[in-house]
C-alpha cells in the first residue's frame, strides 16, 4: 500500500514541477556557523528545489566558479559573521565581470536593516534577516529562479 | 578559455562545446537536463562527436567515501595530465522532488585545480542512474574530456544500471561493514572491474581484502579476467596513485564487447519511457484506462513500419 502511494506521488509530482530551481548554499570566508545553512538546504529541498551545498570556506571566486559550472539560478550565502559585508561587493563584481546571470541572496540573523539596505544598493537580490518566514524564503528564491530560467528558455526559442 | 558571451541557441551551444568552451558546456547541460527547446537536436548532433571518453563509474554503499575517493582519483588523473571531469549524482526526494547535491562539497581541492564538476539529481529515475547522467557524459565526451568519473547515488544493489553506462566500474567498500563484505551484494560483485577498500586505515581491512579475494576468485575463473582489489584512504590520498594507474590500465584494455549495444538499448528505453510518461501527463482522462487500446492506437502502426 505504501509503495503504491509513493509511486502515485512521483507520478503527480513530476506533473506539478518539472521546474527545478537550482541554488547554491554556502558560507564565505572563515564563518563557521554551518547549522543554519544545513537547515535552509533541507528546507529548500523540501520545497522541491535542487540545492548545491557548497559548505564552508568559500571565496567570491569559488562561488562564481560553482555558479558558472553548475549553471545555478541563485547563490545563497548563509551569514553569521562579518564576511558578507567584506566580500559581497567583490562577489558582485566578479559576477558582473563574467556576465553571469545569477542572483545573490544573503540570509542570517546577524544582518541588520542598514546592512540589508547597503547590500541591496550594491545589487544583492534578496536579504533574509531575523524573523523572516520559511514561506518567504522559498517564494522569493522560486521567483528569482523562475525568472532566470524563463529568460534562458526564451532566448533558446528566439532564434 | 571561457567565453563570456554564451550563445543561446542550442545548435550554437553545440558548436561552442565542440570548441571546448566551458560556459557553453555548462549551459548546454542545463538545456538538455531540463529538456528545454532544442535539446534533442543538440544531442543528435553531438552524438557523432562523442565516443572517445572513458567513463568510470564509482559505486558503493553510502558512507563508503565515494565523494572523497572520486575527488582524490580525479586529482591523481589530473596530475598525470589527463583531461578529467566529474559527474556527481545525488537522489531526489520522491515526495518533494527536491534534492541536496552535497557531493562537490567534499571536492574542494579538485575544484580549485580547475577540474569540471557537475552535480545532478536523479529526478525520479529508478536504479540510481538517470538518463541525464548519460546525456551529460556524452556532452562532456564531445567537449574533449578523456576520462569522466561518475559518482553514483550509492544505494547498493540497485546500482547495476551503471554497468550499462561506464566502461570501468569501481566498487567501494570499507572495513567494518559487518560480516565481511555483506554490504556488497551479489550484483555489485559481478559488475565491478576494480574493488576498492576505502578507509583502509581502519581495523579489519585485511579481513575484507581476504574475503573479497575469495569471492572474486570464482568470478575470475569464470570470466577469465582478474578483478584487482586495491586499498585507499581517500582523505589522505593514500593509494590513489595506484588506483589511478589501475584505472588507466583498465581504460587501455579492450572495452567490454557488448557495451555499446547495452548502452544503446538502455538509453533508447529510457528516452521512450520519459516521452510516454510526458504524454500520459498531458492526457486528462484516458477513456477506459485500457492499456492495450492505448498501445494499439499509439504504437502498433509505428512499430509495424520499423
């Protein structure tokens, strides 16, 4: 009975979402606080997304390399230390230099409102500070990924 | 050199891939994996340019150290001047359709060395191997990679699918998996070309090696081919040079006779299966759910013409 239920679920699930948002989740620099990133990775998986887990010790260069090689929709950085303030501008510069179509989002309880404003001014597409809901995270990421994949699909057809 | 301006149209991507443009390769993989417009034309065109690469499948139970070993092996091959790429496969959740692709996080040194790594989710495929893996391997092949390492999901006995795709199959186990090598089911023992005892620094490695040699002896006599048993400690790269040599030696040997036929058959069946399933999705109501009627209407005429 259980096997039958699972099989039917796969059948329906395929119909519902062939759209798979692809998001990198990782930490910058020597930020050690991985628990949040792992939790969010699981949350996003449960929302039907494909999470490329990049773990700790990433640099702007390594994020950009992963984004290019995996053709990711979004780079998600888990922030529980100072690194995001220091390195996000460089990350955005590298993305522009390489003309990568990828959105950057930051998430973490240490991000203040003024930090958020500064990050958004520089080009960060989403910031999830303390108090944001799981639904909000999922919905914003899904929008960003959908918009990007639509751009790519459209470009394929316009030839 | 990576081209900054990535072409969009699928056939332009194919042209760039044949010129070994990395960004185009990454984009074409997405187009094909997602079945975006032009994917089939692209794969048809690429087929003629593929067939040179050796595919190395790396299988074994979860926790055996496949990711670490794949990375260490790739580094050793890369150090020998070989063009090597990695495909890392993880399972999609059958309930939510999502996946955490967590293999490449163990491959940082490899990524830093500039080796191409692509993560794939199975997206509902049974048997731990998806058609996407075959498609991606073909794209990498056409892009000029000599050796393509495919790290499979790691579900054990269901992994015989890899045999239809890989030229060289590595089967991993570790000491202390209970009762010798019980973790390696009969299916895996038969498909392996190289048996690797990872975490060989742990106690019990000798016993595992002895058990494996005994189990492989009968097979060797029957198939007239030895299956080497190697020991590695992937985290310290111990034994990986010897493993790289063994992989290259196997790659230099003649490929399995019916490899091409088996691979073709499996891929064709998977393509058909996916196409039929897509078509079934679109059919809101199948009048009387009579599979014989549907088969007759959809396929009989076409099959008769073949």
